C-alpha cells in the first residue's frame, strides 16, 4: 500500500532495437532523470513538475531522440513534439514541429499553464501550438530558446548524412527497397517519456520526441497529439483520489524497408501515425478506468493487438509501440496501491523508476523473447512491477 507522502517516477527511453553497446549511455541517462525527478517530488513538487524535470534531463542527453539528441528532418533540421497531462484536472498542453526550443516539454508545460488562466475576452486557449507559433509562444513565456543549429548533435548529423545519401541512392537505383546495410545502422529510439505520482496522490504523464529520421518538415507525431502519446486521469471520491492511471507511449519507425504499397520511403508512415489513429494512450487508460473491472495486462494486450492489426493491415510489417503505464489501484481503507506496467511490440524497451520506497533508481533494458511462429501473440511483451514496503 502507498501511504500519504508516497511518490514515484518512471521514465522510458523508447521502444525499438537497443544494441548491447547502447546500455552504457542509455541507463545512466534514465537513472539521472529519475533521480532529479524524485528529488523534486520529495521536496514537495507536484506530479507535473516531476514529469517535466525528468523529461528535460532526457531531452538534454544526446543519446536519446528528443531535444538535443533528436533525429533530423529531410532538410537537416531539428523539429520536436512534446506534451504533458495532469491527471487530477485533465489539463493538457502540447507543442508540435517546434524548432529552436531547448526543452520542448517545458514549452508544452507552458501551453498547459496558459490554458489555466481565464482569457479576458473569453477566448478558448490553445492546447496545441506548432512550428513558429510554438517557438514564439515559448519565448514569450520564458522557455529557453536557442539557435536551431544548437540542437543538432554530432551523432544525429552523422546519421542524417548516411541516411540521406542512401535515400537518394535507393530512389535512384531501386525505388522498392533500401540497402540491406540499413539493418546495421544504429537504431535511435523514438520518443522518451515520464509518469509520476506525487505526495498528494496526483498523477501526471508526459512525452517528448524528435520524431522520424528524414521526416517531412512540419510533421507532427503522436508525442504532440491529445490521447495518443500520453494520458493521465483519476477518479476522486470524497476528496480522496482512489483510482488513477498515467501512461506514456513510444512509437518507432523501423527503417528496414517501406510498407507494401508505399511508392517511396517518404510515403511510409512511422508507427506514430498508427498510434495517433488508435489514440493509444487514451484508449488504454479509459478502459482501465471504466466501470467494468478489467485486468491491466489484458487491456494492454488488446490495445497493442489492435494497433498491430491496424498497422499490418496497411502494409506495415513490424509496427512498433511501447507503453509505460502506472495504475493507481484502490487498496481500500483510503490507501492506494501502485503498479507499474511496461508493454511493447519491439525487440526491447528501456525504462527506469524510483520511488520514496526505493530511492535508488533502477534502470532496465527489457528484451522481448524471440517470438515463435506458432505463437505470433508473443510479439507483444508485457511485464509488471509492484511497489511494496
């Protein structure tokens, strides 16, 4: 059971393929995000603050596809998506395809905060701002802005140059396939995120992404879309939050070829597009919080199965999504029980977590067992972690 004063943070570094050589960089970044976030929670910060703090750490690390480590667009620039959501109020804020903002998640938080202030003319405030409008808003609201080129890290630029040349070459020589060497290209995971539970019992979630490598300029992915990349909600009775849920989703483009029927690689959507169509985060959370008693494992399996079926029906052979889910179960007698879930369709997913019960952050690189042909459902990996004294 979690007593009043209990707090927790969990983060993810994306779902996809993590080569063994990535662990020395990846795990410390995830642990640091948890440590900084938990420090804020223990000092009395609210869940939204903790989510923002965790994600800014991930955005500042060049080994992750968010903020400074972001993939580059077709034009060689960094454009980021991010969103945050408050479980107690349902408030949501997001930015999409924003350039020149050091920490996109802070811009998303500024959008959320702005929407909480009544407009003198009664105008409905935005929940999502994009491109130049998002950058201008961020600057006006004190969010740290930098020259766009300052967000291009050495690793991302090197990969961009390799992929851009191979894209040109593949379109020129064989428009139906990409060179097999692409399978050996370092796989940068798409979308980082965090979920948090603060000492008052409130939950929050957030997500941030640099998006697809070689994406069209202006493309907005699931990390900026309401209900797709993150979700948080609670049921409150008698002034006490008894049940709640927070979710952060990762999508990934697997650039090993294009879906059947796509005329070129630029016609091939990433998994994020299918996550948007499914409103994956919202659908998972609302089913768990619905009137019927359900098992979170079954909900995750059904949601990811629908996602796979939809994407595969449109020619995407290996649609990739990962879910980090925090369920606040009603434990009776005014106490709640936390349970952390991780589910993904990829080869692996990187997560870390820490709480007031387990102060030392624990980082895990979860790997899916090789699925057997006779058991295709094993392409979905689901595991749970509980927090007890």
